[in-house]
C-alpha cells in the first residue's frame, strides 16, 4: 500500500483552554475529566492511521465520536491542536493558509450530506462551480461538467434545476461536482445518509462502480455498519475521539475487538460481508501435464484430501479429480489425469460474498476460487463456509447473552 494520507498523533481540542486541556490529556485524563475541568471538548484523542492511495477508507462511530472532526482536519476546515497530517508527504497541519488553499483546490474535494447544491443554478452550472472557483476557463469547465455528468448518468439533466431531480439524482450531482475537479482525494461526510434506503443502496453501488475506474483516495464517513462494510476496503471505528478498531470488513465482523464494535456488527448479516477469498483453507492443486495419477494420489494423501483441483500452466483451474478415481486408475495402470478429470466444476471469484456462493454447491463439489486474472487461489468446501459463519454468529451471541 502506498500511503496517500498519513495521520500521526492527531489531537483536536475544541475550546479556549487548549494548553490546559492538552496537559490534562497527556496526563491521562479522560474526555469527561477534561470537559469538567476546562470546559474543552476533546475531539480527537491521539489518532494515527495511514490511508492508501486509491483506498476507500471508511470512518464509523456513534454521534460525537469525532468522525467529522477527523475528516475536517484533513482539509483543515478544523485546525488540529497537535500532530501531523501528511498528504503526498506534505504536512498540511503545518502549512500556511495560502498553501492550504492551493491544496484544497487541487487535491481535495468534499461531498456533503445535504448535497449543497445551488437551487437557482442548473445542474451543469452546479457541477461547473468547483472548477469555476479553481479559475478554469469557461469552455473547459463546460465540457468537463458535461463529461462528468455523463459519468454519473445525468447528462440529460444538465439544463434542469436541481429541484426537479430526486434526492438520489441530486446526490449524484454533488458527486459529479466533486469528481469534476480531478482532485485525487474525496472526503464524503455522511454523503448518503439523507437518502431513502433504496436510493442509498443504488448510490453505494454507483460509488463502487466509479471507484473501480477512478481509483480516488476516498474517506467516507458513515453511521451505518452495513454501508461501511459494503464500501470500505478498510474501516476505522471511532469512540470518544479515538480509533477503537481498524481493519477490513471481514476482520471487524469475524473478530470484533470489544463490545462497542460487536454492537455495530451485530445487525449485519455476515454472509453479506465475508468474502469467499478469506475462507480458503486448501490451496494445493495438481498441474496438468506435470502431475500423473500416481503423483496426484500422493499429494492428495499428503494433504489429506478426497478431491483436488487441476490447473493449467497459467494456474487456471481446468478440472478436478477425486481420490477414488485416482485409486481405481492406478489399479488399471492408467496414468493420465486428463481421462478421469471432471471438467464441469463450480468457479467463483474471490471477492464474492458467502451469500452469493451457496447455490454453487448444488453438485456437492468444493468451489474453485479464482482471482481477477482467473488464477486458482484455492478451494472452499461448504463446511468451511458454515464454520466461518457459525464463528461469526457465535461472536454475536456472546454479546447478547
Ligand atoms: N466547533 C465545535 N466546537 C466545540 N465542540 C465541537 C465542535 N465541533 C465538534 N465538537 C465536539 O467534538 C466532538 C466530536 O464531534 P464530531 O462532529 O467530530 O462527531 P461525529 O462523529 O462527526 O458526530 P456525528 O455522527 O453526530 O456527525 C463532539 O463531542 C462535538 O460536540
Ligand atoms: Mg459528523
């Protein structure tokens, strides 16, 4: 992972008695203590994290946990009290206002919850706005706005006022306005929270689709675990200004660090979150043209398997063989794997969620899991899936009992 944003020991104290509050914090006093003695709010309590280039990084947590403060420190709408925020290696916590304005203009775009559109301007003018404040030429701006509206599927609405559009469409305009600037960093603070559930789901899909093409570095704040798990490459869960747990969606669901995280993940259906790639336990395979029936059987015995996948020279699965058939072939003196290979087998991409794979088990074969290049990653048996889900559910039950 190449880091795009590095946050180091970030502290934010809201209020006038900074140094007194900071001193108390360093002495180990809690947020409540600090509030009581100084009247100052500890917004961020020593946060350190790295966000990768092209990563969709989600920040979650209850109201008041410091999510917005964290994101606003990145574009310095909020000034940090202490610590560092490196963007492409430059510490934006310590650059002057003039440089900060340039960074905001060139590198960072923000998408707001309530769209923040101008009602009296057309959709196109709204999208142009971000470019206008950046001093772009009229023609360039116009073309770029239309181009970006096409990306979000709203080109036909360019000359309408935002008020004639649905909530979801308005949020698309907000997204287009942020994308039109070509900034590599997108900050999205509860960007989809005002949308109805159906539209919200569509916008999430849209964002994932766009991100596949655009590879922006996105910091996405959400209250909603289901949303966070669906969107996030990684998720940071915050409480009282600090990060409680940072990990992949699977890690949070299968291995919640404490009750606070469990409470978040409880409502989530693990089958919709855990990806089959993370369930693989058996990675061995036979290679066509290299392995014979007897070498195949040897490997199967050493791995204690009843069945193995066979791959070609490019490591793509081409079939599977059962131990029973290998044993029978050996008795007959037959050495060619090809003749006994089953070629109708289930293949799934490693990013498929467990919910999406069950129906592939119809024929009773374990699934061959492949990566984006269709290369064999390993096989997954139904029992592996059920064990994983059982474990995830057990974590939930322990919280409830
Ligand atoms: N301008 C401010 N002045 C004083 N305190 C503030 C200010 N902005 C935020 N706070 C306090 O800092 C803490 C963190 O607020 P923040 O807005 O970052 O939380 P949040 O996680 O974004 O919450 P929400 O989910 O409600 O948006 C809260 O206790 C809040 O009251
Ligand atoms: Mg907030």
